[in-house]
C-alpha cells in the first residue's frame, strides 16, 4: 500500500507541506533522504511518494515523523527567539497534580538540534547567554530516552521536556504540541512544592525514573516518593502538636 506522505524536505533542508510543493522542484523524504515523487493529480489526494517502490523506508513511521517534526519545531523555536516572543508551555504536574505554565524561552538565546552533550544528543537543546543548556526537548514516537540519559539531565539540572508524537497530523500542529507537552521533568520548571524540598528532590534525582506507558523504568515511582514526602510531613505535624501539648501541661 502506498503511503500518502504530506511532508517533504527541499534542497535547503526546509520541511514543505504538499499544498506548498511546486512542480519541477526536488523533494526528499525527511526519514531516509530518498528523492520523493510529487503527485498532484486530479483523482487521488495530493502526496509525496518514494521514487523507489522497493524502498526500505517506512514512510510515515518513526524516522519520517521524528525528523520532520524536529526540523519544523526547531524552525518555530528559532522564529520565536528571533522575534523575542515568549513561548509559554503548560503541563500537568505529576507532583501536585495541578497545571503549571512557564516561558521556556526566558533567558534563551539559541537552539540547536542533535547537540552533543557528553552522553547524548537531545533532539533540541536550548542555550542561555552563557552558552549553557538549561532545557532540552526530546521527541517521543516509539522510544523514551535511555535511563543514563535521563540521569544525566537530572544530575546536571537540565529540564527535560518530552513531546509525544502520535501521527502525521502532529506535523500540522507544531505549536500546540510544544505548548502542551507530554511531560516536563526536573528542577527549575518543577512544581514549587517539590522544588522547595531539597532532600526529596535529591532522592528523585538519584533513585527514580518516571513511568511511561505503564512501564517502570527503574527506581521508586514518582508517586511513591510523593507519598513518602506526605507521610513525613504528617509525622512532623503530629510530633509538633504533641510537643505543644506537653509544653502547655508544664505551664
């Protein structure tokens, strides 16, 4: 079955929607880089198709979606930086279960894709004025980052924003996908309730990996850490009440 790809890459590396494609211009698959055939007939839906029918590229699969989305998102972010526009994201906090929001471009001066960071190359890295990386964006289609990569982000105070790709339709919804990411993890974008408690944050950083798709990646779950935090708070409150009662009886 021929896959009806709606996006392609031009000679300048820009991702082009089928509606903006022009006859006589070369277009390529963002995944395998093979030359596309532009099909804009009167019967079938307009689309790009692989030139080689025996191509091993899976078309609208992981490579195609991932690479196209990454390039398009990077272009969006660079436009926001150039125009000095805030890029406000919102996410549901797995600590307090409330919605938080933050301008991820506050203090950000540049963005790069596949930037080498000792143990990994995040899909997109955001840079501050000191050339440091405070935030990385990982695009999730089939695989989450490795445990060692997540530990590296946590240990270096790097905020990890994860965006989940579901289908080719996400390529037409770039800004909403970044504004409402799958998860926002660790440090200065964290829930203030959790951020204030250094001891429990350190425990999370060293022992815990979040749960994705119902599969625990290692260490205690986030919920377990939070529950222990709450039990400890209740114990301290109980002892404080008991101590106040003893002081009152002495008086």
